[in-house]
């Protein structure tokens, strides 16, 4: 079955404020949410979306909001991307589920082949598909433990890896992710992250010292011979878009190889063109043993993967990996449409263009406001960290929240993050045009100026 969809955006790419944000219909729906949905599921901006395309979200009140969040790095190719719509529409009409472990289908194979081709390294690879980033990380740990025969897993300070029991143990931040949900999986250990902005001696000392501190702590507290895997985000996501000092990830990778430890690169947020490369590990010159993917891979549908060296992925006994919905055919079709879009429209190059638009304006803002302590990131995954001011690196979560609220009121969807709640992260869809990005930055700058005084 073939469905033809216009290549034009189905939503005009402009901001429209038809009502206050949120509007009356969204407010009514939020009352229903309070009555029907667990209060444990919170909402950052309670506007209810009915349509979206490119870099615009349209809510039920007719407001058109500029999207600087991409559903937390998911809609990298933009909402309703034509190739995604075409493939998903055709797949839904054909069949929606059989379970790959019962009666398989070609779409799963095509996604696995794409992952094997696109992920770093020219070695022979295998992939397995799952539903979420947390599932991918959990299954990567399973593979590492099975292959090495070891149990210990090392994660890094400020890291975020998911909300299952095991991935909560790997995640560093307590509130809101871990508070009250323990006990957690055991044999999980934490080592210092290379965090140049907050390293005691500053960025230069971080580059010189952070790897040695990492190794010393792991050797002392765990013992390299007991470690199955190190799980690391090449650029930390929820933890604050922390970019490690140059060479840190490469050194960790080489140390892992020397000690029979698997390096698991968690590229759930950094993968699929987001940082200007297909995967952020490439920028660091690192070829992970295992790599986890999700978010931007499938154009908004739930799909995740673990890709790794063939001998490692094939070591697990038959039936040891899988799941009822893992590699759902509709999600696979969406991923194939998204990957085709990334290739045909050179979205790696587009991410670098986004960086070229954002960085000069963020740097100019930092010159005006000393509360911007650090600007970091890569491609279309950028952030600023807010502090009290010069010489005082105390995290300024209050200013972060105030600017975020002001942006929302003006129809700009922004996201915060960071261990201390003081980081703005910018994750615009790569389908958003330059004019829309600049308008969003205008709104952000005005909101920042008003809140910072």
C-alpha cells in the first residue's frame, strides 16, 4: 500500500497567541487530567496539543507554540514528517502487531540493519529492538553481564538512564526519579563525571585529572576485574547537557578495553543527528562495545535498540532478549521513515547549522548577564547553566524557573534540566526553519532580560 503525503508542512510555521497560555480549553482538560491521571505524572506546560508539524505545536485553543523541546529530543525530524506519515499509514493498513518473537516481519530486520550500518565502528554487529530508552539500557546491561560473567556496573555522577528499577539505580538524581522507590538493583556503582564547569580546579584541571579520578575510584571501590560495564552518556542529558573534558570518554573506552570491561554508550538522547553527527560518540573518536538508542530514532513512536559487537550480542541464549512489543512493526516503519528523512535532508548538517544560529546569540546574552555561567553542548543539543553571578557558582534554580515560565507564557516551549535544576536545554526539531529559531531566541532573550533584571 502506498500513501502520498504533501511535502509541505500541514501547519503554518508561525507563532500564534490566540488566548492566554494555557487557554480555557486546555485549562478544562487539565481539570480532567487531575481527576483521571495519577498525580505522579506531572505536566510542565499544561497546554493540550491537537496538531503539530515542523517546529510548531498547535493547542486546542488555537495557539501555535514554537517548539524548543522536540518532546525531549524525540521529534528530531519534526512532527508529522512526510516520510514518517507515509510509512506509518501504510504499515497500519497492513498489520499492527504479530510479535517478532512469534511470527517475524521484515521491518524489524530493516531497522536492525540500519542500526548496524549507522552506529560507530566497522566491526560486525547485531541489534535487538525494544520499546524505550530505559529498556534498551537495561538490556545492554544484561548483555554485558552475560558476556563478561561479571556483575558490577559503573555509572557516572549526574547521569540519567531511565525509570525502571535497574535504570533508577544507574540514574544519579534522587528527586523526582528515585525518591521513595527503593530498594534498587544492587552491584551498581557511581564514579565522578568529567564536569569541566564544576571541576574544583576548573576546566583545565578537569581535562588533566578527571580520568585519573575516575579510575582511582573504580579501582578502590569496585575493582576493575569485577566490572561488567561502564554506562556513559557521551553528553549527559537530564543531568545538565554536561560535555566531558576532551579525551575523557576516549580514555575511559581504552581503559575498559584494557580491563575486559564493556563500554555502553547511552545515546538515547544524543543519537540520530542531534549533535551534528549520527552519534555523539563519533565526535569523541569512540567506538562503543554496545550502544543504546531510542528517542529521535522513530519520529515520535516508541522504539529503542541495543546495537553491539556480534560476539557480545550473540552470546546470550535464545529467548534471553525480547519483549511482546519490542520492535513493533508500526514503530519500525516510523523509524525507517525518520532515518530516510535524516539521510535525504542531511539532518546532521542541519544540526550544525542550528548550533551556528544558537551559539552566537547565547554568547552575546552571557556577555550581558553574568548569571549565565556556562554555555555548552553540540549541534542542536545546547544548554546554558545559570548561577548566582561572577565568582558565585551556586546553582540559580529560581531564575531558571522564572525564565522558563515567562517563555511558556509567550508561546515558546522550553525545557530545563540539570542535577540542580538550573540548566536550560535547547532541543529544537531539525525541521524548524531559521526564522522560527530566531523568533524563539528573541522570546528567550526578552524573557531572560525581564527575569534577570
